C-alpha cells in the first residue's frame, strides 16, 4: 500500500513538473515608449497577476521621475536657484548615481542637459511638427545652465539643489534603465527565473526562453531599418542602444538628433549608435549616452571604471565603421 501511495505521489510530482512552460507577455505605453515584459511560466494566472503588479510599479516610477507637475524631478527644477528640495531616497540615489557616471565619463553623460532638449524641441518631440534650429545666442544661454557640478546634494537632509535659476535636470537618460532593474527585482522576488524586459529597446534578459535556449536579441542597423548589425544569444545581462536615428529631424539636409554634447550644446556628430552590454541596466542606459558623446577613442578610459561590452558605429564621409569590444569580436564584424 505504501509503495502504491509513493508511486501515486511520484506521478503527481512528475506530471506537475512536466507542465509545459509558456511565454506570457504584456505591453503598455509608459515613459513615452512601448514597454514589454515577457515571462516564462507554467501558471498563466499567476504570471498575469505579477505582470500587472510590475507595470503598476513602472507607472509609479514614471510619475516620480517624469514631467508631471507633482513629480519630484519637476519640484527640484521649479526651485532651481531658490532652495534645496528634500526628496525620497529613491530619487536622491538615482541623482547621486547620475553624478557618479558624469564624473566617470568626463561629463559626457549629464542630467542637466534638459534645457538643451527643451530649446531644440525634443522635450515634446512627439507633439512637435515644425522644427526650427535654435539661434547661437539661445544655445549659449542654455549652456550656462548646463553642468552636473552645479547639482548640490546634502546626504544628511537628503536634499537636491540646482544652484542656478531655470536650471533643469532630466533623468530620461537613466530612469528607463532604473525601471528595468526594479522590474527585474520584482520578477525575481516572485520566483521568475526566465524573462525578458524590453522598455523602448532597452533590454534585460534572464535565464532562457520557453524552449530552454538563450534569448535572441537583435542590434538594429542605424541606417537600415530592415537590417541588424548582429543577433546575440544572451542571458542574465542588459543591452542598451543609443542612436541618432531614434529621435531626430532634418533641416536643409542636415540631421539633428536628441543626444547633446554638454560642452557645445549641439547634437554630437560622428557616432551614430552605441550599444552597451552590462549587468546593470541603470549603468548601461547612462553609458550608452556617455560613450555616444565621448566617441570610440575614449571608450577604453571608461572601461577601466565599468566592466562592459560595446558596439560603436561611426560615420565618416557617409561610410559606417564599427568598433567592437574584445568580448564581442566573434559576434560582430568590425571594419
């Protein structure tokens, strides 16, 4: 009798463990982009419940770091040059991390370029119809308000002070990566070990897909929408790309994009796309912008401070050249 009971229980466990794994996904428009989360599970009801809970957290983050009147970032900006603003530990930590990355990229990544984004028309890019180039005087005036060193943090009071009036911070270059890491934490807390997070092309993958294979992630060709630079088999890593093809406008045959050089006030020319692979999406998000501005010649200086892989595409006289980190040389053709 005991053997029969044992055999019955064994069969139940076996059948339960063999329950087919499926991919469950949900997509929503948040942070001004399309956000998708895909999980591998054998429990559809639980998977959808967690996906819903996760997106609620992303919505919260969007409100905290976004442009709504009640966001903490907007409060900091509204009191620029007036007084310090006490913020949550979450906002304080992300601003502190942003400053750290600014220092480690020689100021190439800088969250105070929001004023530049505004005068160039990228702050409300989806609503803009007729782009007009800002005048040199406007750019010069805006540049006087750019500089991460003018952000003063008080650790004890947990306050943030922008020392110049009308100065602004914009966490758009790092908040998406942060939201991905928060999503990762929630999924792992709910015992998901295989998932893909894709927030507007900023991606984190963990484990394997429903077929038990590494996730396939394509890196977009910066000049041909129908081509990929490469397709990588990845697991347990983030991959983020910044490019001049994401948000741009053309005036008199000249392309003007949304990634600015904080030292000149103009979109950075030469580099057309930068892809960063790093274990932390927050860092990858910021570095993709920082390296875009720094260029391929200075990438090794940043490599000494952060352990990451990269794909850099540069355009010279209409010809694209690709620069690849040692770890990716077998996967991406460099020229």
